[in-house]
C-alpha cells in the first residue's frame, strides 16, 4: 500500500479579499448609477400634488419642478384622464405650495427641455399630499405658433 502524501493546505485568503473588493466595487457602482440617474428609493422627504393640463407636449417623467429658478421637486408621472393630462408632482417637504399657485409648463434652454414652473400666489392655505393644484397653464407648442403666424400672414394678402 502506498503512503499517503500530505498536500499543502490551500488558503482561500486571496479569494476572500477579491470577493470583498468585488462586492464593494459593485455597491459603489450601483450608488453612482442611482445618483447620476437621480433615482430615489424613498419618497419620505417629499409630498405629492396633482395638476391637470390640457397639453403637456414634451414634458416627461423626471422633469424638474421649479419656483423662481430653484428646483423644488420633480414630475413623478403623467397619465391621461378623459381628455386632460394628469401630472403628479413630487415636492420636497421643506417647500410649500399654496392653493392659488399657478403651475406652468415652460421650456428651458436652447434644447427645449420642458419643466413645471410654479408661480406663487398669495393665499394662506397650503396644499397637502394628494391635493390638486387648480390653476395651470399648458405647454405652448412652437409649431402651433408658427402655423398661426403663417395663416395670419396669408389673410392679410
């Protein structure tokens, strides 16, 4: 019978540290992706209000909500209810929206990104989670304006 040969005991220390650094790398990459994309896992620091528009051309989920040029929230969702667009806005809790504020869809920059601009009113009553913002102004479509201008020019001739 042959003598048993003792093999050196294999150490998994290197594999352990490679695994730890791989997990740390994946977690760091995930954190970076969520921050760059602006994805929030929790809405505990915001409340939701609803605004109805007749036209939201170009507005997308994730677009900003601003007062006086300062971002105070984002567009959570856009759905269709009968013939109106229903826009759900997530507003940071430390910002107050009054019941007579006006929500307007505006264009930012040369590229034409759409956002929701809130023009402050003077009421004392504030909106709470799930409230409706009554006063809204829909998006102005550039093509529609040009078409009206061209048609008005043809009538003058």
